C-alpha cells in the first residue's frame, strides 16, 4: 500500500474521531417528546468533511464518525437513520458545491452550503419523525404534531451548522492543503 493511500485512510480515521469527540463533549441536551435530542457541532463537521476531502472520503469519514458515536453512546437502534439522513445531506451539498459552485470556495458559497446543509438536515429529520410516528400508528395530523416537538434540537443544531461551516472552513482548509488538494 502506498504512503499516499495510507495517509488517506489515516485522515479518514482521524476526522471520524474528531466528529465523535466533538459530539461527545460539545452537546446540550434538549427536551423532546419523541427523541433523545441534543444540540451539537457534528453536522457542521459532517458538511466540512465533504468540502475538505471530497465526497468519497468525506462521506466515509462522516458516516464512520456518526455511526461509531451512535454505537458507543447507546443509539445503535437509530444509527442507520443517522447515516442515511447524513448521506442525503452530503450528497446534496456535494452536488451543489461541484456542479453549481464549480468547487469555488468563495465566502458566499461556503455560507450558502452551510445554510443548505442545515436546511436539508432539518427537513430530512422532520420527515423521519413523521414517518416514525405514522409507523407507530399515529394518524398524519398527530404524527406531524409529534414531529414538531422533536424539532427544537434540530433547529438549534442547524443554526450552529450555519455558523460553524463558514467559520471553520477556511482555517481547516489551510491545514488540509498542507497534505492534499482540497476536495480530492
């Protein structure tokens, strides 16, 4: 195995660990009738993974970090949902970054990607909550109402994502540029 390939695997592992540590130690529990919710910086780091490492490595690092966090913290039953909803967010962010913004990391583009990622995540979680409640036997109006009670943490996490993505992108970009082409 070449040194470059080894470095890429190590980078994925270190970034996954960064996500685990950030969610583990920087979180604020929020009340919810349907989930064990908390506000955390993990979603911002997930979006930054794709912007800094490209879709393949970034999504691998993000999903690995989120899955391992869920595994180690008693959320294994919902880990597949976490991975799926974040893959949806990452795919949309990556497509917009690559095909609409042409991988140009102007300040406005990065801010827009933070907003886009947060909004997609909020929408996906809301839909997930509605589906979960309907699978438990609730009618749509009741499922919708219950889903609303689960949203405060997602809304605050979205706000944190919108702030952190542009705030962290440029300093992290300088670190990543030392070792490989950004988005490679």
